[in-house]
C-alpha cells in the first residue's frame, strides 16, 4: 500500500519541474500502480481532477507525442476568425469612419461600445458576442476609451457627420479608380546643428553634439515639408519648400505629385479627390488655395474634389498618421543640419506595410500677402456639395469662353 505522506511528498517535489502533460502522465502512472481507488487517491494528493487523470491513463496506451507538444494536434474548435475570415475586415470597416484619438499612438480609440458593434456585426451575418468583439479589438490594437476631449474648445457642428461624409467619398472614389490623396504641411523645421527629439543606436559615449540652444531666429533657414499621401497605393510624396508655406506652395506641391507620380499611376483618371485640413495653406476659407486649384484643373484637365476636415481635427487626416508620423520616427535623434539631410531622411522612410516615399527639394520663392479679389474668385468654376458646401466642393476645368 502506498503511504499518503510518501505520495504527497513525491508530488510536492516533482510538480514544479513538470509541464501539463508530464504531470498528467505521472499522476496516471501512480493511479494505475495503486489499482482500485487509485484515481481518487492520486487526485486528492496531486490536485488534478479525476477526469484529467483518466485522460492520462488513456494516453499511456497511445503513441508518444513528438516535438515537445503537451497535447495532440487538432484539439479544440477553430477560432472564430478562422470560421469567419471576413469578420476582422468587417469590424475594421465598421469602426474606421468613427475612430477617435491620437493617430500617432500605437493604440486607436473607438467611440462605439462592444455591444453596439456586436449587434451591428450580427445584423451583417457575422454572429459574435460582445466579449469576443472586445477580445478581437484588443488583438487589432484598439482600446475603448471614455469621453475625452483632445482639442480645445467645442466641436464644430456636424463634426462626426463630416467624418462619415469624407469616408463615404473616399470609398466611392477608390472603387471608381479615382486617386485619393491626403495633404498637409508638416511642422516646419529649423535647419542647423540643433537638437532633434528622440534617440538612436550609437556606440557608448558617442552621442551627437548639437547646439545648446535653439532659440527661434528669423535669419535661420527653415524647411516646409508638404506631404501628399496616396491613400489607395500607400505611397508618399513630400515637397520640401525653403521659402514660405502659402496656398501657391501647397498647390504647387500637389501639381508636382501629379506630374511625377499621379499621371503615371492613374493615366485614365479624369478626377482627383483631396482630403485636407480646415486651415493653413490649404484651408477651406483661403481664396488663394482655390484659385491655384483652378489653375491646376485647367492645366491637367482634372475635376478636383476637395473634402476638408472640420476645424480642430487635423490629426485625423491620414497624411498625419500614415506618413508624417513615420518620417518623424525615421529621423528621430538626427540633427537636421542641411536640406540634403532632410530630403534623404524623408526619402528613406519605409514601413512594414510597404510605404514608399519620394521627396524633392523646392527652392522656388512663394511670396506672402497675395490677395485674390472677388472678381477673380468669380472665375473659379467651383461647385459646392449639398452637404456643407464650404467644406466639400469640386473645382472643374474652366468653361471655354
């Protein structure tokens, strides 16, 4: 007869050194040696259930497992994502128009509850519980957040409706083969031996030495990187200006993208969709921006549709978190001593998802203070959309006189 103290001590010494399968097999071996009542006795002293020990006894009579496995392959039900391969894409499409938060963060914040998402997915023939929705969202790097304002002041009217409108216009254009670009000017950079935030790998005690102060000085040269992100092809084009960030410069950058990239990638397209911020050199109130777009439309023959993000929501523009954030990450800790350094660092920016970036230096002069009269604006062939025509409009080539 096996003594209870001896059996308990054996399990106490062995258990920390065994994995799930070997514990099961040891317990099954002891139970078989004891005979009648052995399963209950071993279960009482080792902590495994009778069912587990019974399973171990059956496994003793089977072929040994290979490759260090603890269970035989094929056990368990397939995951819900394997049973329904379109589920993850449907969930992503459902959330994308209303994603909230800082786009440069590793996490994206969604303002829809898991119960709401579960109900909508089930209605779209993807039955799923709200607990499983939460689990999949965490796997997709989403995090559900409460009410939180990330911009000062009140949200403009129809803010979320404009997000949904932009999303619908982008989807329509992409499905029709029309190029969609997201544009904006990145933060201007002072050229010189100044500190650049971030760190990079170097030999110990060999850090770059930079100026101790970087007070703003009007005499210092500056770079104005204007970015064009091709939403459909995951490609970036950056025009680095050296003069001023004006409406003329913004449209010149877009015209450069069309000349070097767009015309080659979209030879059959007669239109272009631009998503832009509500302010800056491409703001919806800026007459100069619209006049220059009219010139580009006349030169290229393109009908240019523009959708502006509401004021205070520029971080939601895709150029920010699909192009600019990776440029900042690529040149972190690297002093921007000259224009060549900036151009080379931007052009070398890549991502795991295949982002490619073209960068050009623009040394042309763009004077400030240009005014566009009401008479000039009257010549712009601008057609406002029915929904918020001040934010959404199309500029067609001028009608022949």
